[in-house]
């Protein structure tokens, strides 16, 4: 991690870089663990995003009262996650 620790890194991101508090907290969180934190961050964030998209898709289908096979919410969430991950300019 950088010289000042967790809060200094969050302060750096929030006040000097881009004004995003969540970005500073996330970067400081995985930077705390050094190299393993950098290696595990992508997998953990992709898994969390898949779970959130799966829940959103299931809730959307439930509220619209659509009758679909059980795997459709998970499949659609996985396809949307793939579009997010592979279609961004940062990958």
C-alpha cells in the first residue's frame, strides 16, 4: 500500500484524482493485501457482480410474472456480465 495507509489512499482518490469515494475504498481494500489482493480482486468483483445481476434478473422476471425455465435468470446475468467485462475499453 502507499505511504500513508488506507485513509490516505482514499483521501488521494477522493480529493485529488477523481472524486469517487467508492473507488478509493475499493482500491485501498485490495491494496491492503498487496499482490494477492491484486490477483483476487478481479475474481471477487466478477462473482459479486454476477450474484447482483442474477438477483436483479430473477426479481425482474418475478415482478413481470414471466414463466421461464429456472436457468434463464442466471444465464442472462452471465451474458450481461460478459458484455460488461469484455466490451469495456479497460479490458
